C-alpha cells in the first residue's frame, strides 16, 4: 500500500487501541483525503493472526 493512501497517527498520538480506526477516519476527513461518497477501507490488526476489515461508503 503506498504511504500516500494511509493516515499514520502512531508517531504523534501513540497506540489508541480500539479508537485508532475512528480517529484515523476523522483525521483523513480533516485533511480532505476523503469525504461524502468515497469508499473507505478500515483495516484493523491485532496480535497473532487476528485481522478485521470493513469497507464503508461515506
């Protein structure tokens, strides 16, 4: 995934645990990188082999 497609918040805000994905979505909207009608994938990783993905239309 090209880094220009990601919203990286870890260096500035640390690990926000379960709030990471909603926080990154808000940041992406504030930066003008997504908006109404856009298709957005939220990908969450956890320890071991855990992975969660949801695709939403804003």
